[in-house]
């Protein structure tokens, strides 16, 4: 079957095709089609199913290009993985779940089936748990949803928190003021913010109290109304801390809890609050638990191999 695609904007073509048509070569390899450049676009040769998927792929990639972001090889690779997983409609869902971030003129897109489920859960539920290994986008996507909600006026504040478990009782012995003492534990949250917003905007929001980053211990006694609250690295929270945090939820607010239960820094024998929360709250319909896996890893391809290697090592030890 032959599919003809036409493009009217040369800027779209430059981003879509890639340098020396490297993106087209990747599409050919990933989707098992042949692509030929024509005077005003492309001719794609393949089966009916292959050409349908490639047509949906270009709709998705055009959205990326028109947002101002350069289309990269990984966008194509992850789109192909989703198409293979879902057979029909996967790429349309991928295009539909783009998260617009007007400040930087870009967009964030969930790239796997698990990530799409995670984003949809955040849209539909007031409390969501995102549980999974490193690199699956748990914090990044939650942060994108928070910034998106703030820009759309759905919330008035973003609250970001993490347990400073490594500091423990020794926090008072560290040099500097409170902010300096806890900064090493909160720095990753700031890093994610700076990817979403201009540096001046982050600083302005922080000064105005619109964005607040604080250790989990300082959430006690507070209530968050019209807020998007993210608890990151929740595998380092105790059951008592988790209960305290979840009961901070106020009106017109959302809470997202993220963590990797295989990487807890709590002392041996200490119950992990993240695991305990699913045991206690798993039956509550209004609360959604989304489990991401190594298949949802969207960092460097070596990260997925590292996760698989450690999984094998852990299984060998348990034998």
C-alpha cells in the first residue's frame, strides 16, 4: 500500500526529517516501511497496517515540531514501542496526551502505555501514586501536570516535598541555615522545575509563595487548598509520615506521590510508607495506584539495561 503525505511548511519538514534525513531512516527501520521523498512531501510504501501507523506517527511528530521542539530519534523509537504494545489507537492516544507548557513554548508527552495511564490518572483522580523504577518519568510528568494546572488557573500553588531521610537526627549538625541544610535533598525538584519554567519565573514564583519546595517534616499541621502537591521519593517516608502528608489535602487540590520501593534509604526493618499506603488504601476507588515498569523507562537506553541487570541480581540472591 502507498501513502502520500504533503507538507506545506519547510520548518516542519526540517524538524520532521532530521539532519540528513536521519529521522526518516529511523522510521523506515522502526516501522519496516520504505520512504521516498517527493516534490511536496513523502511517499511511504508498506502494508496497510504499517502505513496507518506511520500516518498516525507523523500526526504526533508534527505536534512536536509545531511546538518548537526538535523531533528526535527517541520520539520515534518510543512511539513505535507504543504502537507495538497497543496495536490500534496507541499513537492517537500519544498525540492526544500532550501537555502544553506555554512558558517555554514546548510540550511534554508521555511516551509509553504506562506513562499515558499515569497522566490520565492524574487528570481524573485527586490522589495518585506513581510507583516504579528510575527513569520512568514519575516526577517529571507529575511536575509537568502541576505546571500545566498552574498556568491554566486550575490551582493557585505548587507544593513540592521530599523526605530528608539521610539527614535524620543529624540535620541540626549540618552547617548553614535550614534552607542550606535541606537543599541537597530538594535540589532534584528544583532541577525539574527549571526544565519546565524559565529561571526568572521559578524565582518569582518562589518569592511569591506560588511554588514552595520544602522537606516532608515541615508539612505537618498544614492544609493545602487549590494546590498541586507532589511528594517525591516517597519510599523514604514512614507510614506515620505518609498518613500525615495525605491528610493535608484540601479543597480543589491534587496530590501525586512518587517513589521506587526498591530504593528505600530507611533503616532495615523500618516499614516503608509507600508500600504501607497501597496496603491500606488500595481498595479506595478515588485513589489511583499506577505501577510503572522498566518498559516505561525513557532515559538513555542503558538505564533500562541497568534496571534489568539489577533485577536479575536480586532474583538470584532470593534463590
